[in-house]
C-alpha cells in the first residue's frame, strides 16, 4: 500500500471542492451552476435530462468523455492506495491525457469562456495535480535503493 503524496492530496482536495463551488454561469439565465450540477448536465448525453439537448453530436461526445474522465478520477484513491506501481504509472498517463482532453471546455465555451468559474478550474487542475502525483509516486521506490535492498533481504528470509 502506498501513501498519497502532497500532489495527490491537493488534487483530491481540489476535486472535492470543485463539486460544490461554482463551475460556470448558465448561458441562458445567467445562473451559477455548481460543479455537481455541471457534472449532471454533462452526463445528459448518457442519462437524458428533460429540456437539455446538445448542439451537435460532437458536443455530446465531448461531454460524455469528460464525464468518464471524472468517474476515472473518482477511482484514484483505490489506484493510489492499492494499485501496483505499473498501474499507477498507467493511470498517470491516462489522467494526463484526461487533463489535456478536458481543455476542450475552454474551446467549447468559445467567446463565453469567461463564464467558466473557479469550480471548473479546480476540477481541471485536479487532473494535472493527480497526474503529477501519480508520476512522482511511480518513481518513489526507484529513488530509494536502500528500500529495494531491504525488501530483497526480507524476501530471502
């Protein structure tokens, strides 16, 4: 079992806060949308919502993949605490790609990107922090050869 490093703890904190902080202003009524509701609205591509339609199939796919990245993020405590080094490394790459992918929201909002709020940016930043933390945790054992030697000696007993 691995202890989460500071990057991972801050990522989890940012992500948790992002669910409750304002993520965007509603374009139609200038209503502030908290993170949990932004997640629900993005999930309307998979779980239809009354009165919500995506402009194009392209937007529906982007929102759906974004929901999947968030669900994968929610699996990160298990990966960090129980996952093997190779799983953490693989997850680090997936989370880094998710961070890059989720940049699409800035472009999707276009000229209304100023409507994105602190909750969105904390949510987005949490992916970068988690990827950084996972990459760092992958290399922790290799940076401590005395631990590797101690494990080898213990295995020989």
